[in-house]
C-alpha cells in the first residue's frame, strides 16, 4: 500500500471490527477517498482481489472520473510503480465498466485490454437491477461507494430504494466471494440518508469525532487533526472566507441539518393526530391541543413530528389507521394518500412554512419534507 501519514483518515480502525457496512463522514481534504483507493489498490496488487465501485447514476461514470482515479493513485506511487487504468470506452454508456491495471505509457488494443485481469468494476446504480444481478466477478474484496450522502439542498436526489439496491448488489457478488466488505465515504451534508435509515442508526450519536459501532456497521465521523487543518488553511485561503463552509469543511457539521428544531420527547399538551407509513418506518404527527392562530409567526410550535421503528404501531394498537404513499405499503388499516388527505394536512403544511414544527430526530424532519411534497 502507498505510504500515508498519520494525520489523514485511515480505514484501519473501522475495518478491524469486520462489519459488513463501513462508513466514514468527514471534512474535505481528510483523505477519505484516497485511503479507500489505497485499500482497493492493495487488495488487487497483493492478493489479486478486484473490487466493485458504485456510482449513483450511469451519467456519473465518465472517462474523466476514471482518469482522475489514475492520477490520484500515481500521485502516491513511486515513479517506477506508476500505473495506467485501461478499459473499453464503449462500456461507459452501458453503465458497467471493467477497469484494468496497465503499465504507464503502454499502448493497449481492445483485445489486449480484455486479457488483463479486472482491477475494479464500476456499476451505475441507476442500471436496471436485472442487468446488475446477471453479472459475476469472483474473489472480490471491497464494494466502494463514494459520496453516498446527497446534498439534497443543492438539488441532488437519492434513487428510489437505494439502500435495498446496494444490498441486492452485495448479495449478488457475495456468492462468489469469501469476504466482501462495503466501504462508503461522504462529506457531512446531512446525517439523514437511506443507508442510516435502513440500518436503524441513531443519528443523534453522529457528531464530529464520534465512532459508532452497530450490529453490522461502523460509522467513523472523522475529524481532521489541528496540525493538518493548519496546513490546509495555509495552502487553500478560500477556506477562510465562508463561515458556513468552514463549519462544514473543518468541523464536520451536517450543514443541511443545522436549522432543524429537535425535541426528542413529546411536548406537553400535544395529541397524536396523524400516522404515516413510509417504507419500514412510521411517522406520527402530533398537534398542540387548542392550536395556534393561522396568522401566528415565529411563536411556539403547533406540531411535533416523531419517527418510529417498524414495530411501533403494534405497540400502540394496530387498529389505528395510517396513511401510505405507495401501493407497495398497502396493508390492512392503510389509506392511500389522496387529495382529501392533502386538504386535511394544509394546517401542517402551513406550520412547516412558518417553522412551527419540532422533530424528535433529523430523520423525522426529512421524512416530513417528503410528506410536504404531497400536500
């Protein structure tokens, strides 16, 4: 493995727990992606084990992306060890690209490329799942997903059932592999993402510098050491001008979550008003008894929203009806979201517009935003 210093991020601590899912959230320039590629490179050059690299959309797979990986690796390799990433360019538009390791400066015909062993396979998650599940690549070591957290405030969007899709891909390739490990890296836009929701992560524990170990996951909220921070500031003056960016880039704060009002327990004088089922989870909306005038601005909260696990409805009594947004969630007691429900929820939408809503968690806030879009 190429040499690294002790200041940048390393996967070694997280991987020592031998969990299926391994996540790192941290500031820019912390070395998350670099160390991920070091591990992928090391697995192939020392043990002949290729890896899977996930991209959210087929459009994210480009020649520039592959060339940048080559540049990154060569930056840390000795001159005599420099490499060239070779692949069939026509595979890019198909959303599945087999990238092979060639010698720097060497010319390769497409026939010669095919004869080289696969270094890593890039897969676009937006491919039809049937196409992905028909693939095989034995003796894998890692499944790497860079930028697994979307900047939703910047217009980025998750794919439908993204967590389920990654699990399906893992299962597909795990059949021909003894030990396949998922490693995923992201900047701290938000602690809300489909993967943490699917794994049941208590996101309130995800703070800069925290290290969280779950039943089948590890989450490293890496914080850049002061010595490295000073070096970066000296070499990139742009970090000094934007306080919001500084908090995000250096303090690991989830900037998209900064203004969400959190209250973990139900406030006094609130009552359960509506229940929604969203995938495996439930979302309950509690309204203040007596309410507030609709023209109230910036006053006390009118609603409290709480996210619950899948077994919550059974605990409170499964005779209570609930609203769903997808026919796949329709079971006994479920009602499909329609125009009548949207009208009934106008007061909740009005409260959201005036920031008169508190949430028991970050997840509850983002789930409430999904409901908002239906009203």
